[in-house]
C-alpha cells in the first residue's frame, strides 16, 4: 500500500514538473520573441530622442547589459552642414520617388565638374547620413570626378524615418542612377557605397537591373544574418537564437525577408569593373566575408586590404593609400 501511494505521488509530481517545465519554456520563448521584436524595431526605426547608443565596441559591461534589456536608441541621422561644405559650386537636389504607395523624397548634394568627367554617386552606411562621407566626396572631387552625395530614405534631408540595411535602400540607388542618366551629363557613372550602401548598390544591380560603369565597395558584409551575429559577438554574448529572431522580426515589421538579403548572391550579377576594399580588423563585417563577396564577382575586379583598420573611414586613416587605389581604379 505504501509503495503504491509513493508511486502515485511520484507520478503526480512528475506531471506537475513536466507541466511547469513546459510552461517555463513557452513563456521564455514568448518573452525572447517579444524582446527580439522590440530590438528589431529599435534597430530599424529612428527616434526623436537625441542620445544615441554607442557602437558595441565602445560599451562597458553595464551599458551592454542595458542595451540587451532595452535595445538601442538611434536618433534620426541629420546634419547641420550646408551643401557648400562639399565645395562652393555644390547644389542640393530633392528627388521624388514613386514607390507605388506613399511617395518619398531623396536629398542629394551635386557638384558638377563637367560632362567629360565621371559621376561618382556616393551612398552611406547604416544609421548615418550623407555628410559622414563628406571626406570621401571631397576626395573624389580632388581626383577630378563629379560627385552626387546621397541621403538614403530615413536619413539627412530625405523623407521617412526607417532603415532596412540595404533592402529597400536598393530602390534609392536605382532611383538616383535613373535620375543621373536622365538629367545629368557625364562620361560614366561610378557607384560608391560604404557598408550598407555597398550592399544596397549590389542589390540594385542584381534585383533592379541597375547598370553602372564601375562600382567601389567598402566594408561590405556577406549576409544580413552574419552582420547581426557580428554585433552580438562584439557585445561578447552568444548570437543564437537572438540574431535569427532579430532578422526575422525586422523583416516582418518592414516587409522584407532578411534571410534572403544575400550580398554573395548579388555579387554574381556584378559584371562591370568592381573595386572591393576592406579593413583587416573589421569586427562588424569580417574580412573573410568581404573576400567571399569578392570571389563571387564574375567581372573584372580588384581587392584591396587596409591593414590594421576596422569598420571606419579608410580615407580618414590612410588618405594617401585611399587616393592612390581610387585614382588607379578611376583611370
């Protein structure tokens, strides 16, 4: 009798333990998805709050914990500079794009050195705006190229307040190339992109049949999932399954498939002259990823490695090296 009672007691407690464990797992799964949903929204929608979360490499332990719990804060990137900051002859352009839904407007600065010169159209990276590449724009002007310096949707003088890490921004690339072909007279069109800007260019070529004469890519990543994983690595925390959930929920919120955002696949469509440049110590887009993208490019191509540099302005750190490589490529 005592044994049967004990057995019944154990069976009853086993069922309770299984029920409690199942409930805990379900609650944890729901909580992790809610957290990932909120984090994805914070990473892709700009706010009006001025205090910007620092990059993961600059955060202390306590700040990293706060970011993991509360997400990042990304104020809408803007600049107080005037077009003349790029050069006295620079003028601002406002270009309307028909998206099929609500129209949006892109802002760009244009400096024309003559129709015999190549036009370099410059696209910035994630959570920044055009003047973060002002030094690069001036460098191109010094090398004798005309420049069109562009704000992606959500940034600077353009409309909207969101970012899709190069997915919808590819449409902005296509719109600017179309505008340049129709409205601006130049000997050729060169597309220059940094990080997200580089991927947006590649996607525009692959998905939207954009056909530039040459392409310059800096600090390119090989997949959206890997670039999110790299940010977790920079925080010193495991990326699985949080990175996968962030990519999924980010796409759900802004209507795209983040797992399909594949620069290696895009690279297979780059048949024009292509220059890929990367920092050997880049923690956000590892140099092995950039080489994978480069290897997939079928057209005439050049790879240049900036030794001991990370995810940063190569021109700012190594101006002579930067100009020498670009000058050789343009000529």
